[in-house]
């Protein structure tokens, strides 16, 4: 059975979300094909970015990357350098880039309600000069992703306003260990097993120099 409310064309979509020529003009005017001085400043202050890729079949993956503010380097108005640190070796984003070089990044700054969105094409490099200068916690980057910027624009504050992202009074009262609890359930781990796993995780972050953060 077909859904008569389903939107199937861009024209139908625009009828719902774009209400005037002025609104449409504002959407167009905010788009840049490069990193201007304001976007550069935002990137320099951002300690976290959400990094999206897709493989050649269209399967999308998003991961979060964090480090000291400015860890993504501005080379020029069309080029960014993205360090990749030692992680869980799954490397979905990196594998995707080898199949489909189109990427998207969303930068955020704590307590700042705007976000910056960047799209472009990516390439992976192990240039020693780049890796050695992108040091964090005393260790060079494992890989480096070079991004050729195609589109850059600021996004409004509505999402962070609605969810009270930066308002501690609205945060959950209890801190649940969702990932740890899922693993414990799946592997039928005892309380002692969970405690040992947590300690091993802590030791790993200490060894990597990341337990107290990167800055």
C-alpha cells in the first residue's frame, strides 16, 4: 500500500520547508565554496567534529573525533588536514574514503550553539612530515586525511537549544554505562569481569596519554 503523505520530489519538499523567496535566498547566501575567516576561526576553536563518509554502495557511517581545539589544521581556504589517531582498528571511515572520497564534517564548540558544516573530497596520506607535526598526547598522528573543501556553511542553534546540550541542569541524573552493560550482557560477564574490563580500559587510556584528555 502506498503512503499518500510520502514526499517523493524536491518540489514537494520545498512546499513544506521553504515558505518564501526570502527564506530560499537566505539558504543560498549562507553557502560558501571555501573556508572564510569566520569558519577558520570556528574550526580553530573546535575540540570535536562529527565525521561522515559513505562507501560505494551508499552505506553511511558517522564517527566522532576529539582532540585539542584546532586539531584539524587549516592549510588554505580550500584545504583542511584531519589527523587520525590510533583507535579500534575498525577504520570504517577510512575504508569508505578509499571507495568514495566524498566526506562531510560537522564542527561543534561546547557552549556555542552554532555548528559549522563542511563537505568535500578526501584523500589519505602517511606523509611523515604531516604526521610528526600533528602530535597529540606525545604521539604523532597515525594517518592524515586531506580534505578539499567544496561547501562550507554555519548551521543554526535550534538543535542545541531544543536538547539543552550545554545546560548541565538538564543532563541525565545518572551516568549509565550503556556500552559496558551491553558487552556484559552479550558475553555473560560477571561483576568481577566487568570490573577487570573497566580497569583494563582505563589502563589503555593512561598508556595512550588520553585518560585526562588531550589538553
